[in-house]
């Protein structure tokens, strides 16, 4: 006969065994019906990526049935398909700011449309599609292709200034061209690099002149700073180094350049120092 103590012990042991087994069940990983996928493409200095879930045909009729005509479609499975642009682009001829968007498609026998929508929560918890949140709505081209079992996104015909986004599934390809102003973005990157380089040289010039007193080395840094980015501040750093070297005529010219440029800058925070230097160095050679 089982005592009450044995019954309690047996129940506790059973509960512990159940709790011990739960982590193993929680870690169980099985193939997803529509596995997650991501494709990324660099276009010049920009990056474009698409994150989506990839359903399979599985012998079903896709177009016109599983994906009905004339109804907004998430362009994949599960949550909304997301496209991300690191820089502004032209999507199917429409200007689109940098950022992430949901790709919404509108299949039709008369011709497809593809929209980019700011609501990334579409199709999560039944969130309805709202066309007023579209940043672009463009016509897409469709092409017959060899059979493809799983829905797949592909970047095609990529150049330094553009690419083509293709959605391929079953025997259909839906395409939208994307253009990027690479020349403008590359120029901005160059200018930013120059400013960064100039800032490092200006900091080095000031530090070397103040601490090691190696004025020749400091002047090389100051010259490089002005060459990379001729701001009033960099001219002033150069003027200070030249004055420490006793080259007052050259220092005054540099200070004058700093003064002239500073008049156009609301953040001319060394105004008083530059003004005083111009006066002090006026009769020094």
C-alpha cells in the first residue's frame, strides 16, 4: 500500500521530470513551411536588402487562386516583405527616401503594380493595408520563367547606378527597376572623408604645437588640414602655428583668411582671438 508520503514524492518527481524535459521541447527546431530569407545587393556605394518568407508551390495553383487578382498581396508569406535602402533611390521611376518599407503587390491580368508602404506591421495581427501610407506605387513588368518551386527575390542587371528587383515564383517573374544617384553619394562620401581627415590633421597640429613644440611637424599637419578642408578654424590653427614659429607675416595672412571665412559662420567662436591676433601681428614680420 502506498503511503501519503510516497504519493507526494511520486508527484514531485513527476513534476520535476516534466520541467526538465520542457527546455528540450522549447528548443525543438523543425523546417518552416515558408522559411525566412534575405538578399542584399550593393549598388555603387548604396546597399539594398529584401527580407521575406519564402513559400513553396506544393502543387497548388498560385496566380489567380492562392494569390488572387486585384487584391493587395504581402509579396511573400507570413509578415510583410521588407525592403531597406541605405540611400534615397528611384523605385520604378518614383523617388523614395532612404529607409525600410513593406513591399505590397497588386496582381492583375491587366498588369501588376508594386507599392512601397511605410507600415512594416502589415499582415501582423490582421493590420489592414492602407494605400495612404504608400511612398511609391509603380507599374511592374511580368515575364514567364522556368518553374521555380519557392518564391525568391533576385537582384538582376546590377551596375554602379542601378539594379532590377525580381520576384520569381512558380512560372512568373515580377520586376521593378531601381536607380541610385551614386555620383552624388560618392561625392558626399569623399567630402566627409576630407572633413574627417582635415579634423584629424587640425587636432594633430594643435597638439604637437602645444606639447612637443615641434612646429615644423605641426605646420605640416596644419597645411594638410587647410588643403583638405579650408575652414576658418583650420586657417586659424595654421595661423597659430605660424605665429609660434615667429612667421608673423604668414600668420597674419592665415588669420585674415580665418577672419573672412568666419564672418559667414554663426559658430565663429574664436572671433575675439582672431581679431586680437590681427591687431597684435599687424606690425610684426
